[in-house]
C-alpha cells in the first residue's frame, strides 16, 4: 500500500544541506524509479551513524498516524524498535536494562552526550537532563565480542552508544564514545567523559586480523548498530 521499507547503510544522514547526499535528497529519484504519484515521506529511520530499516510512506495521514503510534508506544512502556549491535566486550549479565539520565554538555568547541547517573528532579523537570532506558539481551559471544539485541524505550541522540559504554561494552566502530571504557589487567572500567578525549577505537591485533584491517584503516570502520525490526500497529 502506502508503505515502503528500505535498508539504509551507516553514514547516510536523513536530512542534509542542499547538494549533500542524504536520504531526503534521494526520495524524488526513488519516487520516479517506483512510478509513484505521491511524494514519499520518512516515517521512521535510524540515526546517521546507524544502519538498518527505513520506513517510508506515500500518504501524509499514514505518516502522521504511524509517527504518533511510535511516540505513544514508548510512552506506554512498549519497545517498537529493535536494534542489533556488535560490541567490544561481553556484558556480565545475559540480559538487563540500562537506565540513566543523558544530557548535552559543552566541552571546548564541541558538544557531547554524557550520562547523568542520578539526575535531580529539577533538572528533569527543566528538561536539562532526560531519563533514558534501554533493554538489552546477549544473543551470542565469540572471544571478546558479543552480538546484542537492544530495545530503547526512550529516544535521545547517541543513546545506544552511551548505554553500551555504561555496560563497559562499546559498539564496534564507535569512534565517539569507546575511549570512555578503559582496561587495566583485563578489568574494564568507565572513564569520565570530561577527562577522556575522543579517538579512533582501539582493537587488538587478533580482531584486526579477523576483520582484515590495518590500524591505519580503523577510522573507516563503521558503527555496528543496526535497526533490525519495527513493530507496526
């Protein structure tokens, strides 16, 4: 009917400046290729850094109805979106929840998302901090890597990456937040974002060999978080 699903590669933004490559800029060409009379709208799509399902609609009312459904589902405590992630490290528990406050914090000339473990009522009321929750389950593990199922109940920029670092298991290809997880004598621990500069993720030689990458190619490694499933009404 009015709905169309695509699989988006990581690194492709939903919106962009005129002339930039973005999903929005590709919609007119897609519409012509499919011979659709009506314009296509983005109903639901993963963030730029993520890969996975994009839901499009050629009906304005369907778009608004589904977007409202996703918002209401989260408010009702449901989990309409399911992601998969490959992580560096295996969580101590097979399944559980990551619950923390998140906020934007300015560091020099750049803003970054940081966790606020025990946000106060005032900061939550002023919306300086948002209370966030992600449910996770380990689907498999090989060596020092794991495949996780992630179901966010809230929506905040970079929520999944930050939550995985709090699990001490950053996503493979996370060059933004993985430096916050330190390791000494085989024991992982969380480092303060304020004192930890962002850098290209560090992988051990065995994993580099299995991925077929050299240390110089590491910054090209994409973020391994994938929107795998959307539940529709």
